[in-house]
């Protein structure tokens, strides 16, 4: 089972602001430079009917919606994560295995619960939908299939609030009718290349030899496309491993080489990423700052700590020191965006940090 929360960020906003329901809702990542600078993160289906989609500039989205009574809101990720965490706890208990793959999607292995019978899967999906809607007022679309690949494609078939069950004997007929772009991993570049090869549907893709696909896309992607076009996927549903790094990045209100002007945003990012570290019950051994300059060049500077930590003051001091060192090394640098990255993460097995000890 693949569960995909419908237009998740926008639906969260509709729930806490009921008066915006029935209007085109656009959730944006504002850069802070001007009222309209930034990009669209997601939108509800009313906004999508006007051509609004993720990744387009906010100014473009406003132009598309100028004739509509639309609502534009800043992204509030901590709130969305809170809602997501509650939903994921519901999903975690629905089957034999659970795998979260994003803030708004997860896989569940339901073979045992369904007694290996597809006839029982619709009732299971209906119960999952009921619980999520009752507890969090969020609708979702569900795909059920013999494997993760087909289940993910199926969940996108009848959005929003959809349910699509693909039985083993129907996998081929289900896939062949679809455009190749519906396959996970087929982005714009792959789609354009397939188009040059006169391949537009999964049915057409399935006629290509593995040799041809490997020659055009490389061994890894070519092999995946060959198997995926046939609905083949043997990857099990399993809990993801702990992250190897955590990071946050944001845009300054204006390009700057002035340390006092950069530090407030850097401090905010350091606090946010350290809070996430603590939420996961982990520590870090390496702290890095990211600086994207006005020429869009990307620079990083890192520091290995004497001992693992999850203390926000320790992380913040390290980021401040690193940014000062960076600006001193390139005095003419004009920073456009800045970020904080924590790596060499681990789960503490005992007392690891004097700062944490003093908090007790």
C-alpha cells in the first residue's frame, strides 16, 4: 500500500483556516527580498486548474490567478511536520512493515493483514482513510499493488481522495496505458530523452531492449527503466535508516558581506536544525555552514567538534565562528543564501555531552 497525502501543505492550511476552503490556495517559499520573490511549494487542486504548480515563481502564480479569489501563504514546515508525524503514527500500526518516504507519503506492507487476498485490501484502505480523516482531517490517495513501484503509480491514478487496486494479473494492462512520465524516476530530462527516442508511453518503453536503455541512460537507470516498464520491483517495505545529515538553508533579505547582518538568520537556522537533531534523539560531530554567493557559487566550511553534541549553543557558536572565518577568507564575498549542516550523526549510547549533563 502506498499512501499519499493529498496536496498536503495546502490541505493543512485549509484545516486551520476553514474560511479559505473553496478558494485557490498556494503555499509558497518566500525569499524575503520582495513581496513576490520566491517559488510555489504546493497548491490545492483549485489553483492547479489555473496552471499553478510547484516550482514556478510566485509572481507567475499570482498572474495565473489574477482573476480568482486566491490565497497565498508562507510555508510553515514545523506545523506540517507535526500533522505528518501524527498521521505516520496512524499508518505505522496498519500492517506488517512501515516505510516513511517523505513528509506526505509512506508504504505499508499489508500482506498478512489482508491474508494475501486482494479482495480484502479495499476494506483496509477504507479504514486507513477513515482514521486519518477523523484524527487529522486530511484526505489521502492510496494505491495497492503487488509491489512498491506499482503501488506508488496507482496512488496517483485517482487524486484527490482516491483508491486504486492493481491485482497481479492486471499490472501489465494498468501500466501500458500510462505515459512514461508517470513512472517514478522519470523526470523532465529523462522524459525529453525518451521523447527523442519516440517513446511516450510505458507500453512503448517496454519494447526497448536492456542494451538500448543502458546505452542511453547508463547501467543503473537503464536497468531500472527496463524492469519498471514491466512492473518489476522486489524492494521490500522497510523502515528507513537514521539520516546521515540534517540541514537548513534560507535567503538573506539582501546580499551581504556584513557578519552582524548575516548572523541573525544563521542563528535561526542553527536553532532549527539543532531542534530537529534533538527531536530525532541524535547527536552530531561535524558542523558546517553553507554560503551561496550572488554569483550563485556555493561554498562550505566545516568543523569537527571535540565530542558529539546536540546542544544548540555549541552548534550556534560553531556556525558563527565558521561564518566569520569564511568572510575573513573572502572579504569581497556577497552572501545571497546561507545554511547550516550537521553531519556525522549518531544515537548516543550514554552521557556524551557536558552541556546535556548540566541540563539534567
